């Protein structure tokens, strides 16, 4: 689109203005103008300025595009049998990651790239306009570099997760692998990485190992995020806050000190309810985090093992049903919260100056995302003011 575009006929618009006290809205009978891929004006339909083009969404609701700030998309193979085992009583552990590592190492670049594109397209059809993608299924210098390179090509943010698990060939030499991650592997990956992540958890990396890797990342001027407190109580959340991590992700097991630390920091608690659904684990209590004043995001954690869903609407329904969030809080966490977890101020909202990333719903209100779980309600998705995808029936 070269000129200005008026989006009108909106039944309900969720602006999410980060500068407003009531940033959610929603606003009835609204309209907005897009120029050069940005929101140039927002207001009531009757006051809309003249534009070069216009789109009437016929009373549908419009929301900011979802910001999925935690996903693992560079992989090969699947672990459906592992899922079936969990559903019949086998508890989840991090060990299954090594199955995906073997398949990913054996795949060529085009296989991996094609899988990422397929999943990003799935996400887009469900309203997601920004995707963060982690590595962690290569665990050699060469395989982590190519995973990051592909993630950087296909997604909006790329995270180096060489410290996902210790690969089988280093099982008896953990210290050597940690040295590889924080030395040669990090050196080779740094130019592609927006963030460095560590799976700080039993069965993965302990506090001392996590500190070594985070220190190496900080020494290179790289921002960090952390997998924290997924499988049990531990030091992950505290370390995330101490290292000023952009986010502490999972946060399934939190004590009062963890919540107090998050509430007193800029570190975002990124909740991943699809994981709890897919592993039969307890859900985190988002209500405690929100009431304490912590910043909260919701993401899919799309990955082949613990949560193979690309659907943010599904995760919103889980957050409302199982994590004690209101529908408005869940939508904010999946948009503005995700943007904060990625250090972005130009996405996750539709206030003036924001990127024109939005989804049009085949529903009169965003409430239907949770009210009608499992129903494909996304009519069309726009990114940078351009239509990215639409319901084939329209």
C-alpha cells in the first residue's frame, strides 16, 4: 500500500495504548488510519479523515496482532509418541529434547527452513504477527549457527539456546560442554542472536552453569532471557531478575520471594499454558503475579515435545480458564506483554505511531477468542499495514 488506508466499520477496537491508564479499551464504532505501515490516526468512525483507500470490516472486532515471545521452531521430526505416553501417565522430563536434537542434526537447511515457514504461517493464520524463535536442537557450533541463521531469516527475533540440554556426547563431560557454549559456540552465534537463553532447571543447567553462560553473554553485550521454574522451585526466576533478563519463561512454580522479585523488576514473567496442557503439569497462578504488579506475557512455546501448538487463541482460553486471568488481561499479555518481553514498543498495540500489525476477528468482540475456544475466528491478518493472510472463505 503506497497511500493512506482507513480501516472502518469496526465493531470493537482494542487499542492497548501503553500510555493510557485504561489501555485495553475496547472502543466501539472505531476507525483508524494506516500510513507507511504505521497507525497514523485512531478515533470514532464519524471523525475519520479522508484517505486514499478504505477497508470496511463490517462490524468485526479488531485486535493488535499477537506477539509470540517464546517458540522453538527450528527442528525436524516430531514426538507424538512421547505425548501419548504422557497422556497415559509418564511424567514429562527434559530428556526427550535429545530425540529432536538427533533428527534436527540429520536434516538439511531446506527441511528446517520449510518447517519454520510452515509454523510461522500457521501462527499468522491465527492472528500472530510477531514471532521469537529459539535454537537449542542443534547443540554443536555448526548446527546452532545454522539454526540461528534460519530463525533470523524467518522470524522477528532469534534467541541462542545452546544451553538447552547437555547433548549425549557430552554426558560425562558437562563442564566441557558449558565451556563450549560460553566460548566458541557463543562467539560463532553472537552475530545472529538477539538474545541468549539458558534452560535453568533440574535435568538441564544448574545455577553455577547458568551463571557462567549468562556472564559470557553479558560480557559480549548480549541481552538475556531464561527458562525458569518450569519443573520445580529453583533459582531461575531469581537469576533472571538479578541479570536483568528480558523475561523469565514458564514460571510454573513460584514462591512469594519469586513473585516479589518479578514485581520489583522489568523482567517479564512469560507464561506458557499450552505446556501445562500438553504435559499435565500444574498451571502457574497468573492472578498472584498480576495482583503483585508483575509484568506478564503469554506465548505458545510451540515446540515438538512439550507443546506442539501454534495457536495463541488456544493459549488465551487456557489462561482464562486455568490461570485465573480475565479475558482482557489475557489479551493484553499476548500482545503488549509479549512486546515488552521482546523489548519492543512499536508492536502489541494500535495507538498512533505503532506498527500496523492487527487481526480482524469474525466476531463482534475479542471476548469470543475465549468464549468460543477452538473455533477459527481470525478473518484476516495485517502486518506493516499490508494484508498478510485471510480466511479463504471470505
